[in-house]
C-alpha cells in the first residue's frame, strides 16, 4: 500500500489577518505549515494562539524578513 505524501505550506506575513487565517485553515486540514513573520515576537504569539487551538502538530514558526540578508540567504 502506498504511503500518503505529507503536504507542506509556507505562509508569509502569517502573524495576523489573512495570513494567520490561512495558517489556521491549512493546519486544520492536516497540512504542515511554516508560519513566517518579520516580527519574531508577533510570529511566536501567533504560533501560540494556533497551538491553543490544538494545531501544534501541524505548524512551526520561522522568522523571515526579506529585508534582512541573513534571514533570507542568497541562492546560487
């Protein structure tokens, strides 16, 4: 029997508004979500809210600020 492929999504600006809701909906459907935000504190707060909803198995946080060259290293 073939094993199901795990789906993943990266959501930018996910600490509030539409991005937050997208994370919530995707994670509730079993999709592994990487919640990203420029503001690390707000991103971690959003992650905490989603974990309170029981979505901790399907969501992780990654600080991502494209204006910061270290947060988004160049690809060659």
